[in-house]
């Protein structure tokens, strides 16, 4: 199923988990978190509204989406920077979009949160640190649960895990 190298690289422990899949056979992946850091915060109302909208969009997604990846990245603090660049050969002006990593000015790649389970795990550890969780999947999609949060479903395990992390975050933001 998973190579030991893949498990170590992701930094979580695989174990048994139970998902109420009502008689369906499913693959399963669970972990217990190690350490993580929380992303910089926005105003509470602004952040909660963004999270609620993202949850809805992720639940309606039928497949991975780069637009949703970018929305999740912005929630974590990635910044979009547009530069006008002149092509040295043609002299033509073009626009170049850079994504700046959270808390800095260094350009970086926006992770594939909705397509990659590794990137979704990183998102979950950043937005809902300290929560043990698990994902499972079958022919109809993916399922995830973090901490005391609800069971969440999505088009694939990565999307389900992003939804579960956002649900934990939204409950924390609405409580505090």
C-alpha cells in the first residue's frame, strides 16, 4: 500500500482507523501529528467567512482544482505578486505572476492541496495543528476526520482532508 519511505517523508504514523462506510470496502490512512505551526491570522470575521465559503466550494468540487488550491494558499497567507516583465528578445511587455510564501517575500510554488494527499496533510497540520486524524477512500470518493471534528467527504481523500481541517479551523474561530 504505502512504502516506508513515503510514510517517513510525510511525517506521520500509519495505523488503523474506523470510518462508518456502511458496508463498503475502503482503503485507510491514519496519522498522529508531530509538530506544526499556525499560519498568520486575519480578522476573525473575515477569516471565518472565507473558511465557510471554501468549505462549500470544496464540498461541491468534483475533482482537484487549481483555483481551490490558490484559495487555500491565500487563507494560509500566500500573497500574489504581479510583475511587468519586458521580453529581452521581442521587447514585448508581459505579466508574470509570483506567489510569495507566507510571512515573507520569497517566491514559491503553491501546493496542490486538492490533488496531493501529501500537500493536503501539510495543509491540515498548518490549519488544525495537534489534531490526530485519518483519511479513507473507496470508489465513490474520499473521507476524512480530524480530532473531534465531523467526518467529512469529498471527491478524493485530499479534498476531504482539506474540508476536515477547515471545519476544525472554523469551529475554533467561531468559539474564540
